C-alpha cells in the first residue's frame, strides 16, 4: 500500500474559515508553569458538517485577549471584570470562531488552531468576507 502521510494529515485538517461552535465540556487545569488553563472540548460546525475539536486557553497576561474574546463570544463578557469563571459555566455555550493553520515548530507539520473567537458585535456589523485580524502577532 502506497500513501503520503503528510498529505493525509493535511487533508484531515479542518478547513480555514469561520465555524459555529458549541462547548461540550470544559475542564480547569494548571499548566506546568503554574498558570490557570481552560481545556475546551467543542463541536465545530460549518456547511452542515461537524466535528469535535479540543483547545486550551491559558490565562497569562500575553494571552488574556483570547480569554476575553472567548467570554464575549459565548455571551459571558461580565465574567472578565468579575475575575471569576467556573469551567462548568462554559458548557453548552455557543459562539463563532475563526480557524487557521500554522506549522508546528517542533514537528514541522501543519496544524489547525483557533485564530480568534469572534465577538457578537463584530458578527452584527461585518460582511461574510471580513476577517477579524484584531489580535496580537504570534511571533
């Protein structure tokens, strides 16, 4: 049997673009560096297709923008200033996100990642071709 492993992995990746998501389950963990983290199991939907996707949101000053956008996307913006969010409060929440691809620095493989969670006010004011690039550089 002949196959191209790299091609097979890349074709299995979720396409880049906008997805509707539902949080199926959330866990709270602490990273080895001592930072709080949310582990999200989500169902992503696009064009009548759905799949399960896992991601982490680490609470560090540098990545706090992602937590803020997530809270706003799921309709829980008040939790940002309260400074308190329990993992189970995220379960069954829905929103929109932007999926992208990048090269894994350790393996050299292309992987899918969540570029940003899309705030509802942006969804109401933009056309379908608009991409929210209001996030910091990953450099």
